[in-house]
C-alpha cells in the first residue's frame, strides 16, 4: 500500500532528478532539504551520473553481464539494465527494493524482458531472502562475476542494522571476481549531519539511517580492491566522462562519496 501522507526517499530522489512519480509531500520535503543543504539537487544529479558511468565501466572494461541493484529506487532513464544492455543485450539485472511505489512502477516499467530484467520485492538488509530467491539464484549461475550495487542507499540503513556488515556479507556471497559499487551521503560537518539526519528521520517516519563521515564510508572498502582511484572519492571525480560532466560546486555542504571495487 502506497503511503502518500509521508515523504518517500525514493519519491524525493525522483523529484530531485526531475521525475514526475512523486507527490506534494515529497516535493515539500525536498524544499526543506534544499533549505538545509542547497546543493542537494546537484548532488542527486551527480550521483545518478556516477551510477551510469560505473555500470558502463564494469560492462565494458570488466565484462560484467550480471548486476544486483540494492535499493534501486524509482525507474529513471537510463536505468541499469539499459546501460548494461547497450554493451551486451544479454546482460541481466535484478532490482531489489521494498518500497511499494518502486515495486509498482518498477514491475510495470522495468521488466521489459523477464528473462533479463526483474524486480525483486525484498528489504536489502535481508541478505538470506535475497540470495535464496529464484531471481538471484538464476543471476548467480555458472559462477560468473556479478556487480552488487549500493548506490546512494546505505545512508537509509541505521547503524544498529550495520550497513558495513551488509556490504561485507554480500561481497562474501558473490562469485569470485565480482564487484561492489558503493556511494553514500556524507558530510564532514557534524552539525549538518545531525540536522539532515534528524529531518529525514522525522519526515520519513524513521525510514532513514544516518548521513556519515568520509572515514565511515571508507570502512565499506576495507577488504575490497578499489579500482581506478586510491580510495573512495566525491563521485563526480570518479572517471568523469568529460570536463562538462555534472560536478558539485567546490565547497558543497555534503557529497556523495564512493567507489567501484573488486571482491578479493
């Protein structure tokens, strides 16, 4: 059941990206978020561009043909399967989300070919259920590498649910030679971290984790081999397409911080 009385993180993100699958409550929440952190809309666009670049990079440079997208959010073109299938039309994607809006729109708009693109209704913290599902067991067949995506979703997970352990657990369950992509909202300003975190917790009815520091995000990569950069970076700096690619301003209030890594 879709709840339109409270903002949804997925619908807020859709609005920030210029989408139309959102309600006035989501738009009002975005206005307040932009008041707290004026670079928020720019940050969302930068992060989406990072997702596209990371998927294209893994498909072209490393031959990845299977993607597991945790907390995939509302469909936004180009979607992961569209980017991957530009490289190889046989590429397969499993989108994982538990938001009713995402599941409704996703199953209607993303499942263009049920053999290669499916939407799985599951909480991304429930690794056992995800990896036991028919959709993911099919994705993991023949021990070929899989890219597990956690793009701008780990800040939705509270510390008590240990997002660091989640990334580590997923990495261990992937076939040899697989990859992890992570980006997360961070700020090195403690007051901003507190203000945005408290606002999002209130606005979403507790469906939020925490804006974290760069050092906390670096922990996701402790046992992974970071590719192309010496460590996680502000994501507009990760292999930008050109000097005209979306960038954050030089002194933003917060950033998306992340990297692409290989499972050792």
